[in-house]
């Protein structure tokens, strides 16, 4: 169920979600595991402190204070000091001592340095000895078997009690926290291990789909992971086989059409050759040549890059090699490239054909051409500018349609049969890229080709 909120609130929430939430599936899932785990641990520790551990601490402190009161009462009733010491040691495991007022021992009530250890004892002493001064300290707060010293000043003297810290403090809280942390870490590591396997399966499937979109063969992929991921992988492999089969059948069909159409065209050429020289004969030859160009162009468009395999391509070398074919006195060409190698994975001959079509069009309709090659974060960008007539903005999508020609600038005499840009877009799209047309700073057309690497 989706709760509708005002647009401004929705935009702010969307902004903070993008800002704070992890982007990858792995870290988002780990966040779903880690946050509840931390919340459960904090709640468990708080409940333990407020419940079992606090009750235990109060009972231990109250018990120690009761023992102290018994020993003090025995001393006040006249029991010899040595007997009280012996009883305290054997019966209560407390070292008892007594000092008279003349011993000049100063007792000043103050809070201990570590309230976690003696906080409940101080509360019990406050309740039991309201008007008396007392002092509590621990010899070594970090040590497990350290001693706890208590001084209580009464009208008749000062009573000293020395006992183990364990009488009022239990280290089980630390063991409890340690076990919680250790088990949580183990659970976290196991979750990371299994989650990485699942995420890796999805990532491999995505990479295989991306490679297939670029025309890169990846026959080594095998679906694995959870049943849902395996099912998606199997569905992708079936879809891939169907697409490849369809492409193969289309290519074979068009190869047959090519053979069937070339035979009557050749026969027509022979028949026209036998005709007397006339304007009609020239017109027939022109029509037959145009049909052959259309047939060859159509077959090239449908076949695309054929059976060429993918490999590493140095885009700078590719562009420089293409430009070398168009260098002439009539067209001034300038190349601007980023430093270092700019490489992508693709089919070199197909990309050479696509870039050649773009550069050829720029040189055909312009006198000045600038070509830039740069490497972005995810794409290699090729920009071709010319100072030609350009293409109207409302026609820029149409020029990518097969057999479409701009009558005023690109006709059969100068622009072929209208398949150049269609073939170019087909090749670039098959590599996972895109082609865009814009106004050029030189006054003509700017062609922007983006290819992933």
C-alpha cells in the first residue's frame, strides 16, 4: 500500500533515499540484515541491564550491607574484636577491622570512580546508614579478583570491611555482551557469504545480458544461485537462442533473396545490352544500377556486422585510420583526442563502417570537419562536427529510418539510397551505445556517438 504525500515531501524523501541508501543490492540487503541485528542487540542489552543484571546487583549489594550490619552489631554488643574478625572471615569471607576515634582516620562520603561496579552498593549504604559517613573504593577496577574496601564511621569508631569485588559485581554481563557480539559477527559473516553468492549470480546474469547487447559472445555463462535467479538465467538463455536463431534465419532468407534477385537483374542487363543505343537504354541501365545499389545496401543493413567476433579496439587508432581516407585539399579535418589509450570491446570492422559513414557524410557536406575522441566515466564519446547545411531538428529522428532521404541535401546522386545512418545506428546500438544529432558550433551538424567500455 502506498501512502500519497505532498509533492514537495515526496521529492525530499526521494532525495534523502538516494543520498543515504546504498545503491547496490548487496549493501541494501546487508543493511536490512545489519540494522535489525543491531537493534535486537541493543534492546537485549538494555533489557538485561534493567532486568536481570540490575536486580542481581541490588540483591548482592543488599546482602553485603546486611552482613556488614550484623558484624557491626556484634562489635557494638561487646564481642571481642578477634572473634568478630574470625566470624567475618569464616562466615562472610570479609576481612573486618575496627579503629577507634583516636586513630584519627578520616572518612568522607564520595562517589566511586566506577559507578557500574559500586552504584547499587552506594544506594544500599545510603539507605542503611543515613546519618553516617562512609567511603567505598576498589583497589583495581580492571582486575577480576580485586578487593573492595568499605569504611563506615560511627560515633564509637570507624569500621573497615575488605572483601572481593565479586560480592557485589558479576562479570556475566560482559560475557553476555561478548557472546552476543561474537554470534552476531558469525551470523553477519555467514549472511555476507551467502548473499555474495546470490548477488554474484545476478551480477553475472546482468553482465552476460550486457555483453549480448554489445554483440560480445559469452557462451561460458551457466545459471546458478537461488531458484528465482536460475529461472531468470534460463529464461535469458532461451531468449538469447531464439534471437540468434531468428537472426540466422533472417540472414539465410535474405541471402536467398539476394541470389534470386541478382539472377533476373543480370538477365535484364544482358537484354538491355542487346538493345540499340538510345536514351531508353541508358535509362534502363540507370534503373538497374539503382536497383543493385538498393539491393546491396538493404542486404548490408539487414546483415549488420555479420559473423565478426568481438575484440579490443583502440578508438584513437580507428578514427585516425578512417580520417586518413578522407584527407584532401577540399576538406580540412582536425582531430582532438584525450591523452592515453582509449579502448573498448566490440567488432572493429562494424564500428569502422559506422564511423566511416559519419565522417564521410561530414566530409561530403562540409568543408571543415572537427573530430573529438574522449573517455568519460562509462562511455567513450566520439564527436564529429562539420560546417555543412546540417539537418533540421524535426528531421533528425527520421534520417535514421531505412531508405529515408532529405530531398534538398541528400539525394540519389550524392547521398546514396538512404541506408547509411540506419546502418550506423544499428551497429552502434548493437554495441550498447547511442548516436545523437545536434547543432554544431561550426554551423552544421554535430554527431555524438557514445560507446560503453
